């Protein structure tokens, strides 16, 4: 206890030690103020006097026991430190009781700190020291450059409390977050720290705070790619509750007042009145001056001009007539009596033109009929009209429900007009858009920077029976409108779609003067039930109206398949078996025969068009190498296909299933005009088999927009905004329909130029063609995407997707995108022709056959390389031995045969010689036929005699014959004793001469 009391007196002891040597005279009450010491463990504290000037001590009151730490005052009260009791705030002031409020921003309030820093690590040259939040009187504005600007405030709460503020966040090119860190430096939940855009009005935000120290952070970073003017984030009316007490009341700021003591807040002054700071009542402006609501001063009324009024029409009367009415823009700030220059002329103020001119009412819109009072009433369900009388739909037909507004006699019941001003949002009017018969147009606003808003809300959607919903059908409804703008400044027309009026996302915008044109938007989700058009004449704030003559006109608005809608026509439908008039959907892959309502099957491999189910034209053939899904509502691919090669004419088989998973890749770095680095990130889901995972691109800043399809793009900023490594925004689809898969360089008016990606490969590229149904002002026919798959066996790791060198962002015109995907899985499947066999030498009776791939290898998967085979064989040594042996035997045999015939020849020669010698004894007589016979026992003797007379060489020479010119042989007869040669002529047959 005593230790706690000593801690409680710490502040008093500190001042006592300072004052021991001071000799100042006694102080008055204005020279010091009271404060409480820190609470001790028992919840007690002391009230001590603290001088307002240093070293001023003499005459300070003694410390006294303070109130308990749990003590607090109610709203409209403050704690009087002298009496330590709660007192009511006087008139003209206010108090939150246990809180503090900041609603004046003429300068930075005490405790607030703002500083800028560069969160882009790659950019070290950007100076962000001047990128801070700037007080603007009623609010504080953020920076608009690409630095990160932080506004912080530290507060210590004695109990759990809240923080509340209002913000205006009109530009989604700024990232805006709010978070709180506690004593342990723990931040609030990341999902709740990001603020949603507020295109139209100030948005309140509340967050609970824990007891103890809390540091509040408001942080912004701009990211503008288009070079347009960035709109800052605005803050106002910051209030924090949970402090123990407030020792004073706050004076009402100019433009507000409080009439009674004990006020918790101040009330804004009404229009044409003003107040000063701390006012108890508002003062009325003089007759020639005006003031907006919540003004601190009055302004001189300008002379009225033609831009200060607008025209409209009254509802039709029973005679079908309407009155042309002229009205002043409210609140009226101009004067009709001011004399002087108007538009640099000497004329005075203009008067309001006379109203009451009668005109013929325009027809009713389709689906409505004229009543007896000339009013337009919707036709009942099951009927239709062209704007005159309702008629029942014939049997076998159903109404085509929706809304079509092309005549503007009165504002439709489901449309609302309003004006929102960034500076004066309390002056909400219903004159932002006015009907004018053939069109609806924007009226002048209080300021040229006002937003002229037109909202259309529908309850939901229901497809006709003939267009039954399935998982693959993307179009649920379609909204189309015809418009034009005329501007002399930087006007902008916005079109937004979303869950409701306060959570719209911008779909498209048009800047400057725009010719009369139409625009269509596909509704793909039942949650998209609100559509808003916003027209702003200029982004620059000015209190002087200079561009009131700028306008936007809407000629027609049509939305289909709306629940509770009306019908302008009926269409045939298939009839059910239970009732002659009951409409049922045709089975999948069937269309209705026009005029009969009969269902007929579509040809194979076709799908049913989403916007047409009647007639054979509703059946659309699938593109090459695709097939229809089960519901026959789209064409898909299973990533397996056969293509005939242009080289050799062979059929190549492909299997791209390893590439079917969602793949992400980025473009090369880009830089904004101020040096902020960003990328274009692409996500691709190549194939389209049912049950597939589609590519999704998300805006992770607000997490309010997602796009799905085969291919999509988003913008990625690699900075530490929100504590994330990257921030993704601005997503859109670049391909939600698969057109076909082929090696041709063009398909369905989509071209994939070979000059974008040159190649030396003899294999063709396989090209996937996609189309997006979303249209924009620049791409009025939608976007297209081509993905070239190129065989590259060297890419074994991460698949390489490249962009055209001529178009570093993947597109040259913003509408057609082209990518090259190099991968080993883009090669055809391997077949037997992709490998060859190698036979080894016969080693020890064994021979091996090995199979290797043909080089360069240009295939993947498919057949496997056969395993090595082993077979028995005979070696070369064996055959050499066999050859030598056979040769030796053949040589011996040949020599033997030669010797045999040589001997036979010698015998015949000898016998002939002997015969001739015998014939010499009987001239002119031929020997008898049997005289050639060889007697037994003559061979050995004859041979012996002959061999003794000639050498071996002579024997060889004797084989030769000398042939006479007449063809007979001449044989010398050695047995004759006469030295003359005896010649004998005979025929080879040894016949008679």
C-alpha cells in the first residue's frame, strides 16, 4: 500500500525537487493546471498542480487525493479538475465524455503525425519526404503520388472503447488501409483493415479498441497507370472513446452550433445560414447572399443563367398530354434580380422560362400498356406488349421477360437519380438525371465536380425454360444501353455494377465527348443486382460553375432475364407432357424447331448458343480438336489430340495434361510516369475438361472483384502495401471460351502471327485459341488470346512462357494477346520411329542389342525405350579355322584330281603315239577300231620308258598342243627311226577320212 502511494506521489516529488531552489512569487490559477498521477495497484491516484511554464513552482496547491481510476463523465460533460466533479458543457461547445473528437483540420491537431516513405525497394531515387496528409479545413486529404503516406495517432485508453471516422475514397488507383497496433505491436485483422471504395458519398467506419495503448494508422499509396488525375482519400470527424475523461469541452466549429448545455455534438447550420466558431445559433444570410448547409460564411449570389435551370415533363394526363416544366436547380444559389455582366455581356440575370407547354406523351415502353388515365402499367405475367395493349402469349410460347426503357416520360420505378458531392454530401437531391421524352439527361449540379448518379436495381434473374442454367453457361443476363456525352472539360461517364449501390465496382468509363453508341455487359452472377451510371463534369474542385452545359444522355436501357420483368415478345418453348401449355426446357444437345416448339437433336460435337435456342442455327459446331460438354453448352478439350504434320504427312499424337494445371507468369517490369514498378500478371488454365479448375484473377486490395476463365490478367505492384509482398488489382479476363486447338495460324478470325515467335524447328506449333465475351470501349468485339505450345526437350524444369518481343505486355493493341509456351510436354508422344537399335560385336559367343533415341529427340512420353537384348553368336576365330580346313581339303582334292587327269592324258598320248608307229608298217590302211585297246600289262612299261626320257618340266610343256590352222592337232612321232616328222591327219571321232 505504501509503495503504491509513493508511486502516486512521484509527480509531486518531481516538481518539489525542482522548486526547492526557486524564488518565484505565488502563482495565479491561470499559471498552472491540474493533472492526475498514474494509478497505483489499488486504483488510486493523486491530483497535482503542474505549472504552465518551466521552473515556476512557488504557490502551487498541495497534492490532494484524486478520484478513482474507474471514474468517468458522460457525453456532454467534462471533468472539473478543481472540484473533481463532472460539469455540463456550456452552449456552443460539446463533449464526448470519455472520448476525444477531431472535426477541425485547419492545421494538424496535436498528437497526429504524418510522414511519407518509399515502399518500393527497387526504386531508391524517389523522394517521399513531402508525401504527407494535408489538412483542408473540414477534412484532411491524403497524398496522390506513388509514395506511401501514413497518418498516425497514439492514444491510451483506460477502458475498452471505439474509434470512428468518415472517409471519402473515390479512386481505386489509391490503396487505402486503416489498422491499429496495441501494446504488443499486434495489428488488426488484415481482412478488415482495407477500406472499400465509396464512389458517391462519405462512408462511416467504426472499430473497437482494447484497453491500454493504441496507435491508429491511416495509410495510402497511389498507383495510377493511365496518367489520369488521382483523387485523394479524405478523412473527417475522427472520434475516439475509452479515455478516462476529458477536462474541457470543444467549441463548435464554424458552420455548426449547439443551443443547449451538455451537448454531445454540434448541429450543422441549414442552407442560407452560417455560424462562427462556438456558436449557439446560426445567422441568416443576407438576401443577396447564400450559403450551403454547414457553411461558416455566406457568398454573393451570382446572376442566374440558362445553366441554372432544367426542364422535365409531368406525368401524362387522361388526354395523353404532358406539360413541359422548367425548374431551378436546388438549392437555388443564383439571383434573378442581379444586374451586370453575364457571360461577359452586359445583359442581366435570366428569368425562369414559362412552364405549362403541352406536348404529346411518348409511347409506353415495351411490356407496358396505356391505361384509361394515360399512365403506363406493366403487363401481367404471361403476356406481352409493344407499348400499347397487352396480349396473352400463345400456347407453346413463353414471355421473354426483362426491362427495356426507350421512352422517358417518367423515371422508372426501379431507377433512382441523385447527386453526390465530395465537399457537400449533405445536399442530396433527386435532380441528377431528368427525363426528356426520347432520352434521360444529366442536369447541372451545385459544383462541376459533383457526381450525377443514376442507379438501376433489379431483384434477380431467371432464365427462360428454353435457356436452362448449367454450370458451363456464363451468361445469366445482359444489360445494354445507348448513350452519348458532350463536354468542354475533362468529363467522365462511369458505368458500375455490384451487389448494391454502395458496393459497386467500375466496369467501364468514357472520357471527353463521346458519339452516340451502345454498350453491353454480361451478367454472370446472381449477386450483381445494381447498376450505376455516374457523370462528372470535371475532377478539379471549384466553387464557380463553368461547365454546366456539359451533359450525358441515355437513350435506352435494356436488361434481359429479370425476375419480375415485363415482356415485349413471346418465344416458342418445348411443351411438357403434363399440360398442353406447360413450357419445359429441351433436353441437352437439342434445339427447338422454329414455329413448332418441337425439340430436335443437334448434330454431334456441337453446343447450344446461350442467346439462341430456336432453329438449327442454335447448334454451333465445336472448333478443331474440341468436343462439346455434357450439357452441350460449351466446347472443351481434354488436352489430348492428333495432328497431321506438314512434314512427311505423319500423324503426331499429343498429350498436354501435364500442362493443364493453373499456371502463372508475369510480363517484364513496367514503370509509371513517376517510376513505380509494376507487372502484368497472367494466369492460364490451358484445357477445358469438365470439372476443371479455371484460372482466377483477384483484386486482393478490396477482394471485391474476381474474374474467371481460361486466361486472365491483373496488375501486380511488388511493394509492401498492406504488409503483402505483392498487390494485385484491375483484373479482367482475356479468354473465357475455347475456340479450338490446331497448328493453323488463324482460326475464327483470330490470327497468331508466326513473326511474333520465330522458330527453326521442323515440328509445328500447337495453338490454343480463346475468346472473351467481355467488351470494352477499345475492344468492342471482345478480347482474344492465342497460346502457342512449342516442343522444347531442353526445358525440363519450370515451363517457360514468353511474350512477343514486339509487344512486351503480351498484346500490341490491348485486345489480342499472344503467348509462347515452351516445354518438353509440348512435344508429340514418342513412337517406334523415334529410336534405333545398335548391335554390338560377338564377344565370347554373346551379342547385345541396345536401343537409343534418335537425336535430336523431339518427343515425350508415349512408347518406352525397349530394354537391351542378349543373343548367342559364333566368333570370327571359329570361321577362320573352318575356312582354313576347308581350303586345305579343297586344295588337296584339286591337286589329286589334277594329277589324275594328267596321268590319263599322258596315257592317251602314249597310246596314240604307239598306234601311229604301228600304222607305219601298213601304209594306206587305217588301224582297226579295236587297235586302240590297251593290253593288260602295258601301262607300267610305257610309263617307265616315257618318264626316263623327259624331265618334269618337259612333261608339263607336253600338255600344250600345237594346233594347225585347219583345226587339227599335229603330233610328232618320236618312235620313227627316220629323222623326219610324220604327220597324220584324222578326224576327232577317229572315223574314216
